[in-house]
C-alpha cells in the first residue's frame, strides 16, 4: 500500500463554507478565503459544528474514497459521507460468517482485547519508569501486573462475554491508576474515573474528543479494505453503531489517544482556560483548545513506529489501515489469527 500519510483537513470556524474550485479546496467565511489547498493532498475532511460543504466537493470526495466526517463542537461523531459500497463482496460474506461462529467471533475479540491490554500495560510501565516517586512507581507497577494477570486469564477463553468481562476489569484497573500519570496542573486536571455523555471534567473531555477522532479514522480504515464497519466482534451490534470501528480502535486508545492526553497535560500544552463548562456540568474544549488538540493529534499520527508484524517503520496514523488489512487477511484464511498492534 502507499506509504504516504495524507493530511486531514479539520475545520471548526463556525459559518465556514468549503467548496471545490478546480483541483483545490477553498475554505471561506464571511466572503474571506481562509485557506486554499490541493485536493490531492487531503485524505479526509472533518468539520465541527456549523460548517458547510458544497455538494460538488462532497460528491468528489465520496467518489475518490476521501473521508468527509461531521462532528459536533464537542467532538461527538455525527455523520460521514460515503460513496457506493465497494470492496470484495466475498470478504464481507466471510466477515459475516466469522461473526456467526461463536468460536471465531470469540477468538477475534480475544486478540483485540489482548492488544489493548498489552498497550495499557505499556503506558503504565512507561510511567512507572519515568517517575521518581517510589509510591507512584509501586502503584503503577501493581496495576500493570494486575493487567498481566487478566491477560493470562484471557488466553484461556474464547467466550465473547468472558472476553468482555476481562476487558472491563483491566480497563477499570488502568483508569484507576490514570491520575498517577498526570504530573502537571494537577489541581485543574484531576482524574477520578472515566465519565462521558457528557464528560464532567477536563481530562475526560480530552479523552472523549480524541476518541471521537480516532473512531472516525478506524471506521474509514474498515471501509477502506471493504469491511462492514457496523459488524464487529468485541462490541455488540446495534443499528447505527460502528461496532467494527470500535473494535479496531481499542488497541489504539492507550498508545495513540491516552498518551497524547497525558503529553498535552504534562507538557502544559493544554490549559484550564481551553475548556468551557456548559449547562448540566458538561466540560468541553473551547475553540482554542480544539485547535491545540487537533494539531497535536495530527503530529502524533505522523510519528514513525515499527509495526511488529510487518517489521517496517510506518506513520502511526497508517497503522489502523494496516490493522484493517490484517483483519481482512485473517477473515480470508491467510492468517490463523488476527494479530493486534502493540509495540514489542
């Protein structure tokens, strides 16, 4: 596959209008051109709030496989523009067949959760190595050891409900130690537990916003290889839920999203004034905060990592697409099991 990581155009200027002019995308607001960029440089366009696109631009992106996604101002996913269903219909048939088999469904779910657990342990152990506080080091190490225990238990089952149970326990232990990894601005960025819909503190607001961006990337990755993003193995299916996109993003939450949140806080790139409190005690990023996070997310995706299965370096932002291809290979029978991504 092409090694180029195409750019994502994020637009959050309220009232902006995007249109196609020749081979370029123009972003205008109140009669002023804010930005003009070649269309072929873009892999996706993601807009927040009250931003409009011309029908011509949406049709061109859909026909060429470029993602166009609409988000709320808080980063909640609203909709995506897609073209005609593409991909090998036989691959989707194999995807559905695997879902219909409890044993195969459980094995895929187990591999996904194993990747997530490995990556959660990696984040905890890295924080333990970097802290000079003996008590924090011991607590972080205990949490990592606890997740290692769940990994051992996980290897003994292919029952989807049991796999979900171990995933839930490991995630609870991980987030119980998350506050220990916040080293700066602790008064304003205190983390007690994971909450959402709406997030009620600044850390959860950051997590939810970045998870929404990551989910959009993972849905695009699934669609890009011809898989049905609505049919997953770990996440239960229901109308309108991108279950496979949610499956694919699990192993990336710790290494792409959570580490980015910790870096933004600990390096004081994001600050208390970058958040607003809305009715109902909802805490959301404001416009300036979203700009900072979006820029940092793009930089994080450009980071070169070594893929453990392919044994080659690739931008982190391309790894969800590689994982979707690996899942497709497993479904076709080319790989015995789905091989999740986690740095060795």
